[in-house]
């Protein structure tokens, strides 16, 4: 591990962006591994408002399968891995003003590893939103258990519930907060993301324009690998603990 990128100055301010790759070793398939497919549907054809308007049951089946895998898959239970836990150690040492975590993932593994105030720019599997009154609630219960079950409805009004997830063509959450943290970060670190989906994939160029030091951690080189100052290849459950331990051992 070259020393160059394991020393953080005392006033370092980090923005960390994670993608599906950090949850891969916890047993959650990445989008590329499933080459963007689910039950022979392209994700871009299921994860859209048009798909939900056309066939809400199909879209609910797609999200329920992933909700069940997170919380109810007994035989191979899905748990956070050493990569998630290394980020918790880093965030706890640096504090919220110097370490901002924004994730593209809709799973709750960062939270279950002990990470607080995670920015879920693409929403969360645990949350549902009413399509009428817009109320957002947390639930891990099984919604629409089988094909004959009715579509889940709001407790407050007759509205149909949708996943509180940002679909293709919808604007990600917290874009102002993310832009603000990016505008004054000294380090931008992207972990387990292929750099394909925008606007998340554009954060690296923004950080470079800011003159921040940029680091990429991924199993395979992402599309934008040439834009990183440092690229560390390998599984996050190994590369992240190694890097975080090196950084924390050098920080006073
Ligand atoms: C928007 C929630 C307007 C849903 C998601 C044409 C060209 C360019 C852009 C577009 C275009 N047409 C349309 C667009 C815009 C579109 C887009 O970017 N499309 C892509 C397909 C080209 N974007 C949008 O629609 C966005 N909205 O643009 O609105 C706007 C925006 C701003 C301001 C004004 C207006 C909304 C996009 C959000 C969609 N929702 N998620 C759900 O989960 O069901 S996206 C979803 O896919 C994820 O959240 C994530 O963002 C993306 C998957 O990417 P990754 O996380 O990177 O995962 P991937 O599998 O690709 O890669 C895994 C990586 O991990 C690999 O590098 C691999 O090597 C590595 N890895 C694997 N194992 C490990 C590992 N690394 C370490 N350790 C391991 N063990
Ligand atoms: Zn409602």
C-alpha cells in the first residue's frame, strides 16, 4: 500500500461515495454481476416511473425480492462486511464534519455496520412512499406477499404505496447537500462503483475540478478509473480495512 495516499492532513474533509460493490461480499448481487438483469427484465425497464405506472405488481415483485433478501433470507443471512465496518471506524474517528458518506445503495448495510447519518441519494429499500399524500414510512414487513395480494396502500389515505427509491429519470435525493460537501472536500473516495450512472458518476470530475485528492477502490477498474489520483484494486472487505488502518495509524 503506497504511503502516498494513506496520510490524511489534520484538516482533511472526506466525501465517500459507495456503490453495489461494497455490498457484494455481503451476498447482495451487483448490477453488473447480474448484467443489469432481473427475471429477464432490464433493470432500467423495471426501475422507472413508467414501469410502475404500467405494471406496479411487477415493480413491487422486483423490490420485494430484494427486501426479503435483506431481512428474511434465513439460510444465507445478509450482514455488513469488513468494508462497511472499516468506514464506520474512519467516520467515528474523523467525525461528521470531516467525513460525509453518500451511497448509491438502497440496502441498510452501512447502518447495520453502525454508520450514522448515511446519505442515500437513490433512496432505501426499508422505506415506502404514498403516491398520493407522499408520506414516507419505514417498514421491513412483507408487502404484497403473493400475486393475489392487493397492492400495498397508505395508512393515512387511499393512496397506493411505492418504494421510496429513485428510479431512472427521477432526480436523486439530497443533491444540494452533496454538492455542498463536494465543493469543500479535500479527498473524494469512490468505493465499489462502476461509474456508469449519473449524476453520481459525475462527482469524481467535480472533485477533481475542486483540486481534491481522489481515490478509487474497486474489484475491476471502473469506467472512469483514469480520473482517479490513486486506484486500489481488490475486494473492499480487504482493501478498505487495510487503507483505513494505515490512515488511522498515521493520523494523530
Ligand atoms: C437523473 C435505485 C435527471 C434503483 C438507481 C444517457 C447517458 C448518460 C446518462 C443518462 C442517459 N440516459 C439517461 C441517463 C440518466 C440516468 C443514467 O445515468 N443512466 C445510465 C444507465 C446511463 N440517470 C438517471 O436517470 C438518474 N436521474 O439523471 O435525473 C437529473 C439529475 C440531476 C439533476 C437534474 C436532473 C437517476 C439514476 C438513479 C437510478 N437508480 N438505484 C434500484 O436500486 O433499484 S441506480 C443503481 O445503479 C445504483 O443505485 C447505482 O447507482 C447503479 C449501479 O451502479 P454501481 O453501484 O456502480 O454498481 P455496478 O454493479 O454497476 O458496479 C459494481 C462495481 O463494484 C464494479 O466496479 C465492480 O468492479 C465493483 N465490485 C464488485 N465486487 C466488489 C467490487 N468492488 C469492491 N469489492 C468487491 N467485492
Ligand atoms: Zn397517503
